[in-house]
């Protein structure tokens, strides 16, 4: 990483620590919360006493964490179209600045702004996600699981129901035990993305991006009074909070039936950054697993070192050619780790 990148990374880390984590209450009187997983996933959860949060870049939805970029690009482009002529009229676009912008179209430059923020966030605190499905209490899904999830976690998948209020408390405890830049819990937004994104909170982001470009490529010019007046005093780090609060919670309406609720965690990426920041909390270790197509996937283990047990309420055994034995095995597995909870078999008639 370049020295400039390190400085920006540290600035973003400081900015994230200044803002409180947003852990909203996930207790509900009308919904129950389920985490769907494979057989190996259930074993891993119970053995480790943790839930795995996957790096957002490796989630199943190919548009994950990209929908905000699509919303912001036209807005940033519009701001560029206003600012650039003003700077050009003052002779401020010297070759070095044009080179730093790449000389591309404004829409391309607008997209680069959001991508640069994403890269800066990833350098300091990558986004990790743990997902749940919210099912209405007393609904067929609450009793037997969601068909699309059984298809996704076929050949012996399980749905683990969690106590919502207890998991809320456990999430707050996790933040106290490890170095996180932020941790948030909220339902996913499938519709009205523009409203959910609150785009007005990003006003002026183009000025801030151009200010960075000027300070890097032509620092003397950046301090010239007429240029500084146009660029303003904003900083890209001022937009990180708004960016993070929206980015992981926008999802394609094609996934709407999942009714997803997320724990989104941003652990400090490296021990070096933890030490540099003076954070007394220990670094959160990153683990790696192989997925079904042979790719390496980074993840973290939430709640592993909190000292509190996972608040499991029930386990549903998905459709399986030997479902009766799977139910027995799940019961024995839960007993081994001290869980006295119901284990029920789904009546979903899905054949593998």
C-alpha cells in the first residue's frame, strides 16, 4: 500500500471509531429469525460456538455491495459537470490533474469515486456479513423452512432459529471484545433503494474527491484561494459513515422472499492498524474456507470469545433422503454442546 493509501486508511479508521456502531434491536413479536446452513456448517457453528460472517465480496449475490455505486454514479457525475467547468475557467485543470483523473468521461470518473471509497474501506475494515431469514411466527416457513433455502442448502441442510433479543445482546458484547470499526444490524432493503440510500447525505462528494486529486497531484494549486473555494473543505472520510450504513443493506428485489436480516461487521483489518490506533481491544482473526466451487473464501467467527453461548431456540432438519437419521444426528450434536432445544423435521417434499 502506498503511503498516501496508508494515511487515508488510518483517517478512515479514526473516522469509523468516532461513530457509534448501529446495533438496532432485532427482537420482534411477529417474526422468528433463522440461519440456514449445511451439515458441515451446523457442525462448525456448534463446535466453535460462533457464527461465520463471510467477506461481502464472496457472497452469492453478484451485485452485493454494488447497488449503491449505481445510485451514486449519476449524482456524482452531475456534480462533476458543475464543478469542472468552474475549475477550467480558472485555469485549474493543469496536465497533472487531468492525468490523475485519467482523462476519462465524467461518468467513469464518478464510478471511480465510489470504487476508491470501497477500496479504502477494505484496506482498513473489510465488510463481513452473517445472514438470517425472518419468517412470520406460526407460518409454514417458521415450522418447516423456506423452499428456496432448502434448495440452496440441499442434501441435509439445517435452519437454526435464534432468540432475537439474546442475539442482539450478544452482538453488542462482540463489539466490546474485539477491534471493530463498526458493527450494524438491520433488515435488507429490496425496494425503493434511492430512498433507503438517503442520497442527499452524499451531496458534495464530488468536491471532496476532486480535492483529494488536487492535493495529491498539485498541492500548491489546491491551496490557491479561488480553487480552494470551489473544492470546499469537505473530506472523503466524511462520507464513509453514510456509505457503510447503506452499502451492505441494499439487495436485488429478486431475493425478496428471503426477507433477510443481517449482522454486518467491519473488523479492523490488520494487527498493525489496531496497534497504530491504540485500540485496547484485540484484533479479530480472519479465517479461510473452501467453497463448493473450489474458491478460497475469507470469514470471521462472531461471538467465539465472548464467553456466552449461542442463543439457539430450535433446529429444523431440511429435506433429506435419510431425514430421520439426520434428525437424530442433529439432536446428538446439540446435546454434546449443551443445547436442550427442539429438533424438528421439515415436511418439505423436496427430492435430492
